[in-house]
C-alpha cells in the first residue's frame, strides 16, 4: 500500500510568479520538479481514510513560509495529478502516496479509487482517526480543479523527550475527485505558524492530468 516510487529525472523550467491572494503577496517563482512514472500498486477498490498527520516534538522549530519562497511543480504521471510545493522541501514517495515536508510543515497526498464523499462521511471518517480534533467541520469547497470538501483538524505530537512539550499541528484536509479517482490532500503546519497564503497557492495549483 505504501510502495515508494523512484523519482526519475529533473526538468527545471522557470514559470511566471504565482500569487495566491490573502493578506500578503507571494512573488514566488515556479520551476518544474521531477515527474514520477515508476509503477505503483493499484489503488484499492475500498476507499480508505489516511491516518492523521502528526508533528515531531524533536523536530526543529518551523517558521512561516516566506513571501518570496520559490515553488516547483511535482507531477505524478502514475496517479495523474500535479501540484506546486516549496522548493527545497524533502519529497518522499510517488504513485499512490507522497509526503513533502520541511520540519513540521507537512504536505501529504494520497490517491486512490473513489468519488467525492459527502460532508457527513468526511466528518465520520476524520472523527474516527485516533488523536484528532475537528476544528472546522467539513464543508463543500470550490477549487480551480473542481468541487472539493474541506475539513480542518488538529493533532498533538508525543512529548519532547527533554522538555516534555508537545507540538500541536493544524491540518487543512481536502478531498478531491475526478474520473473514479479520489485525492486526499493534507496540509499541516504547527499552531501559531502562518502558512495560509502558501498553502492556498499549493491546493489551488492541484490539477488532474
């Protein structure tokens, strides 16, 4: 289920700066990131809800994504989608499951067979995840790629081994679907860190191919 695909090749193309609205401006340049075409296991015919994102208490502190952050485009030909993410963040996986992160700023994309769920189904599935708290109930959401469902939940990390402090992670989860495929996109950031504009840019860049 978590087969890792080998990222092959890197094609870097300068694109126009992308603005994402909100309270601050992004003069972000965009480049082309690797495209993964390696085989991945076929999505299950049974829709699954991924585990909740969890921060790492031992991880170094994470700050806001700067307004001049450059973005690259990750394209997964096997699962049939592309999305921008901050240049320099660590990318792991391909095909069905991809995780992109910088310390406790975390992006995760899971693609499987399915259709757009109802808000009730999303509420039930997220509420059932261990250690989660729904901060904003599921609601219909419109993205450039089409109709979506958005829910906001939070989790707490295990305590830091030295300080005993925990990291509270705020996660925007989006459900998108097209042509019998469902994508569940989690965008997580520590409480108190303002990545609203950058995360809006990322989710609005998601598109099916």
